[in-house]
C-alpha cells in the first residue's frame, strides 16, 4: 500500500470498522471528467481559486486507490450542465455500476422536457442515489419541471445528493432558501446536502433539524483547504454531535487538492468522539443504503 492508503486504513482500523463508505466520489465518462479537470485547472468562476487535483489518474487506478483505502462502497457523482446530457450520463452510470459492483448505482437529472420519464427509468434500472448540482447546472430546485421528480424520489425513498450551498462560489439558485421551499412541499424527500452546505452550515443544519430525512455529507468540510475560505463555527459542533446519525462521509475524490486521509483527520479533530466517527464514516451510510 502507498503511504496515503496506510494512513486511511489505520484510521478505520483504530475505530474497529471493516472499512469506510464514501457517498460523494466522482466517476464519469473520461472526456467529461477531463473537462471538469480542465475547469479546475483554469480556476473558473465556480471555483475562483487554485485547485490542484490530487488524484489525476485513469479510471482503473482511481478504483484501485479507493479499494486500497478500504472504501467498501462509493458513488459515481455525475451531473449535466445543460439540457440533453442527463439521460446519456445515466446510461453511462448504469453501465459503470454493472461493471463496478462496489459503486452505488448513481443517476442525475436536469429540468427539461422528459425528465420525469428518464428519472423513472433510472429508478426502475436500480439507481440507488441521485446527484443534483444547482451551482453547475444553474437551475432552481423549485423549477416546475422537477416537481414530479421530487415526488418520485420521495415516494421511492431514494436519496439525492444536492450541491446547494453557495461555496466555493455562489450560484443564482444556491443557498438554503430555495431548498427550504422545496422541503416544505416534499418533507419526506431523502435529501443529502453536499459539502455540509458550505458556507451556510448553520442554515442547512437547521433544515436537517426540521426535516428528519435530510442528511449532510462531509465533502471537503472541516479541511484546511475549506477552512481558509469558509470556516465552520466551533459553536455549531454541538449540532453536529446531535445530528450524528445523519452525517455521512463524503470526500469529492478524485477532485480534491489534498490527500484523501486529510478529510478523515479533519473529522477526527472535531473531537466529537469515536462513536460519532464510526457512524459518519460507515454506520450511517450502511444503514441508508444497506451497503455494508
């Protein structure tokens, strides 16, 4: 194992876990991923800062790395930035899940004609989790075209990981207010707020306190990188502890500017205890996806 893998394995072995489950990792068609990396390299307006990619490897090597870390289950978070992409991405993701059985079958959508049909097809094909990216897609979660999608996912109990916080740069439709309106209409929607809602941590924690099926993933939160521009207020740690059964490990692998283990150590230094870490890094996701 590499030194990085050794560090990760020591983390979960100390906790007595069989491994970890990461609900926010990115796998997508290679040419799409290359464009994503190119955007990070250019420090585009949705990032606005230097963002070196730590794990810029081909697909097989990225899969081997996750497995060497002891990541038992992960996702293929992918998302369209315009109409006409989502159904094609879903086809790719379904094939990826078939050939990579430790990946949770992931799907996505965009507010467009026909969206309810291809989301239903993805559900019937076995999708376990959906990705919604309000920042990149530049769409409102309350777009009428998406209303049947939210109803379908709430009824099916399939989680949707949503990038809805206004970090690292705000979008026209990011922030807690539109998400609050969505949840008021669909209180049973199993929403996973990506990145802990960076930087609107308190507001998204409040939504989780209000709606029992709302969860948050840790993706990039609490790390040195994110703390530099969107620090988490220490006074909110008590709320993190209280919501310990609804916080899920996410990392953004491979698109992170630091070693994978740093995310885990960032969680450790919150000093919320080993039981909290065990739940966040394995137990909560295992229960949600029955994916031990």
